[in-house]
């Protein structure tokens, strides 16, 4: 018994759930409303400079109740007396259990394809029913239907309903028609799990797919912030109740921008001496939360290094200073870096009066590494005499004609001796960091005395110039993010050295800045400075 349009609508409104095996229900009520499709699409719009770390979608591929014939197969018709024959060509074997004809059309017979021809006798014969339930489920590549009336292919494609009792199979997920991001040949086999997973289908025939790697390959252009829309398409060779949606909270997308300087993507940073410089990335938006900075640094820095490269600085306002002259000298504990294999010189901040000054440094050594008092002047020659021009305090360099080998079982002190004029050094505070060292005073040949009690927190200011050991890594350049704890130590070369700074997210106040600290006088070229941020 076939169901009328009125009764079919009534049963659909009741929300009756049709079981695949309840064939009598089909016979009484007709085919379920078509819900099977072979594709679903989702538009994903991203900026071209997106950095896609994760982009999860939830795909669903449940068994359909029924499908419109045109969504499952190709159709062709041939006129005959009193009606037409219609071939439903699936292109691959499909399981069919029932067929609903379009309104006003009756099914007289249904034959299955047996490889070279359609089987005879037909699987179904009737004087005319609008709904046919096959005696048993059949699996075939084609069906031949004899129909009443003269329905068009379009009417059959949209109005004929097929009941295909099989799970979706041949699942593919593609972006803009490219190679599949996800593919499964076998039929979907739901588990009993209710949770979503990227490893298996859950009880609702859903699973998670991460489009992140595929989208990342299509984006990440630091020079282009325009938007682009990608079409993500889920297909199934077997019609099913397909769904394709974003997973809530499953997307991690950031932005990458390349800093420019007057339209150029490179900039030179020249250090006349060791020290620190700031580089503003003014071409970028303000107040970014930065998660990474990637760049390439080129340069040919000298082999020597200066330690420390910055400071120690005198406090503001000044606490005290010390005047050197022919009768009054002082001695500094040298801040030795264990990576040095030899000493090339020392740097001490000095000012001179109107007549200038001339000075040199003589090394002393301690008894051992326990008692760090200066006990004996070393036999190696003093540094080259240095003329200090009149003017404000500057870091002065004292060099030796030949490098001095690293101390082995003692520490060094450096006695600063002025042979002409006067030189002045401002004291650092004991908390000023590396290079703020013990300071004793006395005559040029000693003995050496502690400063007065009132100056017990005062320290001398000195830097060591040395050549690193061949087995000790000593990068000449440190690159830091201006706000945050991100940094990278880099040894630039002529070909270019990549540097990467990473963080969980460092919020910048205003313009993003890089802080460059060099351990040597050099010129570094920074290029392709790409900043990754959360927005």
C-alpha cells in the first residue's frame, strides 16, 4: 500500500524514526524525507598573513534515511508506450531497499544490473505503485525502472527517493579541491563513545579533523594582510547525513607581519663599541601581544668579545668618584669570563681635565683562587700607554701588544697608573651588576688599601676584552624583545644567520621594540624581521 502526499507529510510531522529493517513501515508510510547528500561545504575566511597553528572542524557522516535519486546517481530515460524506462546509474555497487516515485508517477517494475545486462525477471513488478519495497536488499551498480507517465530527468532526480541502507564511505575532506586533508575509504563505523576525537568516529558518527597544517601552507604571508576565503568541502561516495562545522574553541590563529624601515625590509645596526641599541618596529600596529619574532642577521663581527657589554653605570646622582694622578693609583679585580682563552685589553671609564692625561694598566695576580687579594705584579709588560683627551667620562681601551694567556690558578687585578695629568672615574654601586668590581687604592707600586668605610658600597667599573676559546660558544649579539622575556643569542655571518624569539605571549605597550646587545664593535644587518602576534 502506497502512502499519499498527505499521509507522508503527517508521518514526517510526527517525527517517526524509521528503522532500516522495518520494511513494512516503508510499505505503509512510504519513503522517509530525503536527508542523504554527498557533499557539505564550509567557507573559511582568513587574512593572508594568518599563522594557523590549529583549525579544527567537526565532520559528521551518519547513515541517511533516504536520498534524492539525483544526489546518488546519474539518470537517463527512454520513452516507451504508456511510460518511460529510467536507468539509475550509481557508477559503483550500492545497496538499495526501497524506492519512492515522484508525485503522479507509478513504478511498474525494477530490474538489477548483473554485469552485462539487467536481470530477468525483474526484482519488483506491479500494476503501478508509487512506492516499491524490494523483496530483499539488493547491491547493484544500476537499476532499470519502468515508470508510468512521462517524467523528465529533472523530475526524477529531485522527486524520486531512494532508500540506501549503508553507511557513508569514501569520505574526503578537501580545501579548494586540493589533495585531501582527510580521507577514509572504508564505511563509517561509529563507536559507542560520546566524546569527540580525532582518532575515531563517535556514537553520532562525528570526528575532529585539524585543517591547521593545510591552511598554514596557504597563508603566512607577512607582507599581505588582505582576506582570502577558502572553501572546505566534505564529500562521501555513499550519500549520508553529512555535516561540517567549526569545533568550538578549536582554532588557534595568529598574525605575522614583516617590519619595514622606509619601505625596506632590511636595516643596518652599527656598534662603534660594545653596547646596547634599541630598534623600533614602527611599521607594525601598536600594543601587540607578541608570541614570536623571526629574522635573519648578517655581519662579520671580530673574534674578540667584551664582557660585560653594557654597564656598570654610575648612579644618578653620582655618589663619589676617584682621581688618579702620578702619586695616586688604584687597582680593579678583573671580571674574567671563563669562555676567554686570552686577554686582549681592558675598558675603564675615565675623564680627564683640561691638560688631558696619560695612563697604562699593569696586571697583578692573587695568591690563589681562595685569597683574592692582589699580592704580586705580573712579569708581563704593562699595556700600551694611552693618551686620554680632555673631556667628559668615556670608556677608554687599554691594549697589550701581545695577548695575555688566561690565568689558571689565580685571578687578575688591573692597576691603573697615570703618568701625566689627572684622570677621574665615577664609582658604581655594589648592586650595579657585572663589571662592578672590588676597588683598592694606593701608590702606583702598592700597597693597596680598602676605601674608607663611608665608601664601602662603592665599586670600580671595568670590562674585559678577550678572545673566546675555540670550544666555547660565545655569540657576539643578543636580540631581545623590548617588553617580555624573549631573546636569542646570535652569531651572524656573511651568508645570514636565522634567529627565533618565542614566548607564550608578551604584551607590548605602544611600538614593538627590539633591544640589541653587542659584545664587540661591529655592523649587523637585520632583514626579514617577522613578528607573530595574537591579533
